C-alpha cells in the first residue's frame, strides 16, 4: 500500500508541475489576430521583436512588422504569460480617431509612465489623468502660448540657428571641398536652443565647438572663467544625453522592470541626477532673486521681464501665493517643477535633433525638393534673409510649412503612441477589454490595409467626410514612401497655393488631452532652422555636407534608388499582367463563339440526317465539319485561358458569401444561354457536366469550377443600401424618424431599449430632466442567457440580433442630436416587402398616421402621479452695511480704451488710423491716455502723446494723467507730460 501512495503522490506532483508549465505560455485574447506559432513559445514574439529591432535599429516599429506580416490593421503581440498582450493598431485613421475623439475610452498607458518615471517621475508625461495632473498642466499652459514663444523663445532659436550656419561655414572652409559630417551639430544646436528657452542661461555648446575649430586669441584661450564655463557645458551636455540614453534603454528592453533596476545601480545615473538637480536648483534661485528685484522696483506684474519658461512659471507661482495669502513656495523643494523642466529639456533636445538630421538626409536624397524650398524662401525674402525670428514666423511660405510637416511624417521621430483602454470598447470590429494596452502607429509611410467603412466608428467616418481632398484615398495618399512636400499644398478659391494641414492624418505629436505639450515649440524651432539651411550658397547643400547615416527600416523611393526601380518594375509587370488578362478574356470569348457555332452546325447536320434517313451519309456529314477544323484551333484558346479563368473565379469566390452566390448564378445563366441556342438534338452531342476533382464542377467547354471555400449563407439580405445622415439634427424626434425610415427601408425596425437623462453632478437625474441619449436595437434583438444551474450551467447561444444604434445629444456641438451606429450586423433574414408581419412596424405606422398610442405601465404611472405644487420663491432681499456701497473698478467700454489698458500698440495704431477718437471718454470720464497710465504701458503713453492726446483731461473723479503717473511711479511719463504742457498743480 505505501508504494501505491507514493506513486499517486509522484503522479500528482508531476501533473501539477505540467499544469504550471503550461500556464507559462502566453494566452492570446479571443477574436484578435495573432501569430499562431507564438502561442507555442514561452516568450511569444519577444525574440522576433528583438531580431527585427536589431535589423532595422528601430525598436518601436518591430511590433508593426507582425501586423504587416499578417496583413491586418489590428493584431496582438504576445510577450509572456505574466503580461497582457499588446494590441497593435497599424491604421492611421483609427489612430487619429482614438487620439483626438475618443479620450473618454483611452488614457496614457502605464507603459509610457513607467518608461519616464526613472528619470522624471513627477512630470506630466509620467502621470495618469488626475486632478493633480490637470492643475500642473494649467500652471505650465502659458509656456507654450504663441505670445511667449514669439517674444522669448524664438529669438534664442534664431541665434542658435546662426551659430549652426557659422560652424558649417568653418567646417566647409577647412574641408577644402570634401564632404563634412554634420550629424552631431544638430544635437548641439537643439540643446543650446532648448536650454536657453527653458532655463534662461546660455549653455554655449555650439560655441564651444566653434572655438575648437577656430581658437580665440592667446589671451582668451587660457582664461580660467572661460575654461570653467566650457567644462560645465560639457558636463551638462553629457547629463542630458545620459537622460535620453536611459529612456532609450527602457524602450528597447525585453524586461523593462529589470532594466530600470540595473540602471539605478549605475554610477553614471546617480552622477547625472546629482548634476542636473544642482544646476537647475541654482538657476531656480537666480530666477526667484531676479523676480524679487524687479518687484522691488515697483513692477508687480513683471511679465515683460521673463527670459525663459522657468521665469514665467516661478513668477506665476509667487503671484498666486501672494494673492491667496499663502506663504511663498520654495521651488527648489518642488520635485514636480524640477521634473517638468528636465522633461522639456529631454524632449526638445533629442526629438528636434533627430528630425533635423532626417531633414538634411531628405534634402540630399531629393535635390528637387531642396531647390524648390530654397526658391520659396528666397521669394519670401527678396532683399535677403531677415535678422529677426519674428519676420520668419510672420512670413507666409506654404512650401516651408509643407516641408516641416512632410519631414515630421517621413522621419517618424516619435512613431509610437501607447494608450490604455479605460472601458470595454471596439476597434475596427474587434472587442478590446478594459485594461488592455494598445500601441498606435503614427508613422505614415505605408499604405494602410483596406478596412470596410462599416467597421469604423461614426466619428471616424464623419472625420473622413470633412477632408475635401480625400485624405489617404486622395492625391495626398499616393506614394507614401516618398518625400514629397507638395502633398500638403492645395489651391484656394482665389487660385493661391496654400498649406493644407488636414491633407493627411498628422499623428507625430499625438493628440487630444494627452498630446505633446511642446508641439508649438518644436514646429517653431524646425521652421526657423529649416528656413536657413538651403540658403547658404547657390550650390546645392548636399555637395558640401555629408548626410547623416541614419538607418531606415525601408528604403525611400528616390528616383535613383533600388526601391524606386523595383516599384517601376512592379508597375510594368502589373500592366503586362493586365494586358495578358485582357487578351486571354478576348480569346475566351472567341473560343465560346466558335464552340457555339460548332454546336449549331452539328445540330443542323443531325436534323438533315434524320430527314434523309441515311445513316452512313449522316456519319460522313457529322465527321466532315470536324475534319475541316483542326483540333488545335479550338483547344489552344481554351488551354490558354483555362488556368487564368479558374484562378480569377477562385479569387472571386473567396471575397464574401453574397458574391459567391452571384458568381454561381452567373455561371448557371451562361450554361442555360448556351443550351437555348441549340435545338433538342444538340443535347445528344453535348456531354453532361461532370464532377471535377475535389468536389468541383467540370463545364462542357472544359473549364473547371472549383468548389466554394465557404458555404453560401441562407440569410436573405436586401440589396438596398440607403444613405443615412448621422447628424446634426435639431430634435430627437427628427433623428428618430430618420433612422427608423433608414431601418424600415432595409426590412427591420428599431425599438428603444433605454434612455439617459441629464444629471447635475453626482445626483440622480430628475424625473423631468432632459433626455440626452436614446438606445435602440433591432426588433429581433436580445441577449445571451444561461440555462441550467451549477455544473450544468451553460450558455444557450441563442443570441438575438446584435444591431445597436444610439441617439446622442452633444452639448459641445450646440446641443444637436447625432446618430451613432454601434453595430449593423444581422443574423436573420431581411425582407422589406414583408414588413406587415412585424408588430413593431405596425405599431410605428399606427403612431405615424395619428392613431392611438399603446399605454405602457410607465406611462400609466406618470398619468396617475399626483403633481406636487411648488411653493412660490420669495423675492430677494439685500442688506447694505452702514449704507456703504462697494463698486467694482470700471472696465474700458471702447476698443481703443481696452487696447490702451493692455498695451496693444499695433491694434491702437490700426484703430486711430481708422478714425478712432484719441481723446474719447468712457463711462468714468477716462481717455485712452488714462487707461494707458493705469495699465503701466509706457510705450502706449509715448505713442498717444506723439499723436496729440490731451494731457490735461480729467476723469469723473477729477484725476489727471499726471496724478495717476505719480501714483504709479512712472518717472518717464511724468517728465513727458510736463514737457507737453501738463499742469503740475492738477
């Protein structure tokens, strides 16, 4: 007996071990395509991803190689049993729809937050959507405002671009005509520009390289202060590059958690964190001291003194704390402030440098685009390149904007966006569970896989309708592998060439609430630097510059490249194949006509033979025509077209079930037509159809009809395909009647399953609240219910029709009603001519014709409900403390007064040139000069005085502009007013 117990225990342990071993294999999600071979590997697709990333040196695109191999827009990548599969979306339209219009269903994925939490754990990029995140983004919102970027950031970028051109000239001079390597210069230029824009100090790494090539005079070369500055710049550059290295290592890692742990233990990581923290903290202290010094001079706003993004954010924090009566914050102890500054440095430096390197590569590969860009910039600045960044940003150069957009599209600097699913949803017909991570491909260089419009969401279909040029299906979507800026240009109604930002989906910066925060800064930086690159000489830029050696996963279709020649050969082969198919079809028709003529002749000869009743002569008569025509003349055309026709028919049969039925019907019709042309005797000569191999059918003319791959469905679906206007609709009744007529025309009726009312906060909706959503389903719809109890419990699989429709009232779109088709699949017959058999249709027709409405229990309860009388609202009562009234400061009542208060000099000049009264009074008796002094706008004061403003005007309180200037402490204004004749006693 003990032996049996021991054997049983061993068997149980082995069974448990085998079961646990099987659990190590990855478990794919149901209904989503994946590689079948990956299920049989413990690590799924991991090693294949690593192999593709090593071959292309682009880890982010290795996952989309699986989708292209499967030829599907949606697939799943299997990693291991300990992690959920990654859902890959390789469709530009669906990625745009998810990022821009479905923010409630998707949020930033933990894959992204974990990637950046090692370097910047408190930044906005490493946080999920929370109230704290929204408050932090609100604090930094003005950093990317158009005014701040033009006033503070653009001049620094322009200066860095000038340093880039200077170092190129020095390198070209020393090279004596040989190619030069410029790949490292873009990183230095981008770092210089982003450092001074974010932190306000001049890092000077590009000037350091210039001084290496051309050392300064002997006295300055050994300056200790200069040597210390160069050493600090070098260390800071290494620190920023180390931060980017940490992110790249986490992106390419097979086990990210283990990789992050090992990075934390490296001395370079700890040294980098300490150096960055010390330098940024030092700059923070300087910024706070500078703001307090400006505040001590009487300037409470200090907006015009901001020199960088850090100054702006620190000033806003200090001003907000003072207004709320809170203690002044210490920014050096705020980790969120430090991490956000470091995030802007990393993102603005690495991505911009890579994009600029791609731009130079494209300029060398496409000299015609380079020449056209140079011509466009020269036409915009005929008198020479401007000395200010504002002139570049104000210039209307559509081809420059198109070049920037095309460079971002083809370069794919940020080619992947990760999102997490917040609720069960559907993507292109596939059910995606809550909590799944999806990877979106934002690099649009391949034609997308064809997807039926019925599988796309309603917002995606509406977005396509708003693209007048067709998007990916139009002219802009051709040859996506080629660098062609003109795909972003169009002609307006006046015949002028303009830039079309909506020609294609632009997904490089993501989109929606979690889109790239620094998009405006990046585009402005690219526009300034790219406008200067092609203008340095009359020669082509590619002649003195060696293009950066950047690997690509797929060669671009350049005119001289192998890919272009392969594309030309492919097109020629396709045209030759089409010509052969047309010729074979013509030969098939000729063979059919010859066969029909032969049948008719044989039938006529048989009839003549019976009438003559001469059997030997009949045999000779029947053999004579066959001898006159050689067998090769008839069999050769059939032999040539037999294989092609069978292949074409096989391709048609595998498309869809309805098409398979139509193909079979066409074949039967052709057979019957052939038989009808011959008389009854012809049937004796013609052989009956034979059964071919594998269950197919062999026609009399020798053609083999292969069996259908799938059985023909027994469902009867109507051929009517009406068009439905999804919105906007003014009322719910209009939308309901329209979608109901759309359904009835196809043979079914929509019935209401529920509705949603407007709620206020977290409280339940009131009984009389407004309805904002109506849920509809097919009249034969239902749900799957389980039968049995306990172990016998199983699904019945008797599902109702899955068709679902929603009517939604969107407050953000003028409270208009929209129709959302959630699912339009039917699992039952549809016959529009038998609608009277449907009770829901009879009830709908009775209501439409004005007949009685069937009273439901809900309607009966509402009719019998006793309405409570609401007591009248008492009139409002007010209390005035001591008879004192508190009046708010009067606001300007005219555009001229408003612009004077805000310091908008250009707008004031326009208003005055159009006839605005320079001494006009508002409701408080103030002139525009009073408003300018009140707003502390000295430039406006000078302009108004020069144009003849009255300096002795008094407002309703008896105050003159001189009195207000003294109160504000504006010494320059006081001297100007007295010089212009102001009375010093008023």
